């Protein structure tokens, strides 16, 4: 692999590979509707989903149409502000100071809600709110003993860097694209540093027991996907398959992307709120969920209709 990289001008060495290790980390979590939602800490973007949920729990979403403009509006505003926080703070915690406790605090969520004007699209730049899809596979597994594994893997862009090692068949990823080149930014390029990473496996517990082993693929979309499917279940009473099937939106770089299954009247209402609205070429994300129903002793699985996916019990 080192020889294959050297052949295209890279400077990797065998020592670089030898010194790279996996890390066992402490999860970061927030409470949402009586459940504990867990994510891997930065350099992953899972904290973005938790910030979104913290913002959204300040609203009574259950009174809104789950596929209506008001629900999608509040979700878009939560995403707008949570992603601004991600882009400002998320980095490799071994190389940068990431204020995780502050980002997950109720005070920070309340501060961000102050920059949401209900019924109106917010400023894509965030004004002063923060102090002046890709090539992915997700697998959820639960065994007969209740052991749950939430696993995600990705090369990032389709075929990653587009470079393969002929001897091993390994495709090299292009996660370096997650860095920024602004000197002094927490996520700037440095030696032996991991970039901000988009792939995020999800896990939910209640009373110390795993209840939902899940993930939603889709590059930068993933935090929105996590917040969307969890809200679908707990605010609107959807089962796992309904939660996955429900039409999706993604507030992305100042544009609100609406899947084509969303009602044209809803689309127009969002335009009237001030959003620039588009339809993505491909559907948003790909979800897989296993719900562990301890009370009834049942596992219920939902799988994605938008891409390859399969729910299997044996």
C-alpha cells in the first residue's frame, strides 16, 4: 500500500501505518424525549445530531404535521445552527480543544434557539449566533443475548480517492477533504491529525439498556437523518420502518433540499418563509434501525427503501 501511494506522489511511510491505532472512546450523549441518545465524540460529527436534538426539544413538535412545512422549518433551523457549530468547533480532540460540554449544554441550545424566528428562514451565515453522500455502508446487528453493534464504514466520495492498491485491492479513502486550510482553525491540517469525520453510528438507551441500534448514511446529511428518524418515532409515534420511509429534507449550505415526495403545497409554504428550495438528484441518506422492545421481547427492524438495504432475522 505504501508503494502504491508513493507511485502517485504521496509521502506515506510504513511507520505511518504502524503508528496508527484505533481508539476506545467515551461516548457523548444527550437526553431526548426520555431516551439517552449516544454518539462517538469528535473528530466525528455525531455531536451535531445531539446539538440538533437539544435545540428541537425546546419545541412541541408532536403538535405539528410530521410532513408539514412547520416541522421541516424547525428542523432546518436546528440543522442550520448545529452545522455552524460543527464547522467552527469539531476537530480531532487529541490535537485541538473541542468544548464538548459547552456544545451539549442546555444553555448553548437555548442560545441557539434565540436565533430562530418561527415562520421565517434564518441567516445562513448564522449572524452572531456563534460568536462573531457518499460511499458509505452501515450495519446494525443485535444478537439473541441483546448485544447490539452499530457499525459504519466509508471511503467518503464514491471510490474514495479513486486510487487502488493493485496488490491488496484496497481502495484509499479521501477523508483528508474533511480538513480546512485556515491556519489556527481547530480542524486545520496537521501531522498525525484526524480530520472532521462525517460517518456516525448511533445507539439509544433507556434505563441503561439499549433500545435502538441505528444509523443513517449520507455524508454530511447524517446528523439531520439521525434527528429526523428519532423525532419521527418519539414525537409522531412512527414505527421503525415508517420513521425511515418518512420524506426527508436537508438544510445544506443555505439551501433547503426537499425530496420529491414532499407535497408541492409544503414546498411553496417553505419558499414563502424565505428558503431557497431545491430537489436533490438522489434521495437523502440511507437508514437502518433495530428496535429492541424489552417489554415484549421483540426485535423490530426497519431498512431503507432509498438505497440497498435488507432486514434479516434468523
